[in-house]
């Protein structure tokens, strides 16, 4: 018969001897120290692009400003074309602004909230395609998107319905 490798039986103390003492127990672990008290720190810093917003952007609600993609906000915060004042714009940018006003505002001055919606939709549509273009064509698309957002941001919000 094959003997199974079993653990040997515990030694039995001789008669009249007390059994061996169990091994000593490990001390109980100490509870973790309490977390340090938090001191109030400085308020969170705004991203760098928001610290140097153009003057007109200070009047724009923060939610609307945050809706603009970061890369387009960066374009708007730098010294580039102001599409509403038409300052610091080159001929290509001015032509695009005029064409956009004609297409999305019906040739009128953009002033309605519906114009804002149309301009934002076009900015989102063009911005979604920018990575499909070659790196050479991308800056002009990004400029166009920033110009559209720059116009749309300054248009009024949708009027609230008043109940009678």
C-alpha cells in the first residue's frame, strides 16, 4: 500500500505533563492616524486662456464662454480679428465674416437668438471636421470657427416665455 504524505500527528505529551502552550498571538494592529485637518487654500485658478479674455468676453456668461472649444477660445483671447468690431482682421477674415452674416443672419445685422443658434451650429459643424483636414488647411478652419463663435457669443439668449 502507498502511504499518503500526510502531516505527522502532533506529539502527545507524556502522561502527567501539561500540554504545550499555544504560540503567542501577534499584537493587534494600531488604528490608522486621523487625516490631517484641511486648511482652506486659495481659490482654484482659472485656466490661462480665461484669464486674458478679451473685454467683450467679460460680458458673456461663463457657461456660454465654456461652450466654446478650448482651441477656439485660445484664438479669441489672442490678438486676432474681432468679428463684430471688424478690428485687426485681414481681407480673408473680413470676407468670411460678411459672407457668414449674409448666410446666417439674412444679410441683416445679427441680433436675434435664432441667428446665434445658426452661427453656433455652423461653428460646431466646421469644428468637427477640422481634424479630417491636412495640417496646412487646419488653421484657416480654426480661424473660421473662432470667428463664428465670436459673433454668436455676443448675441442675446433665447427669450424666456412669459405665462399670462
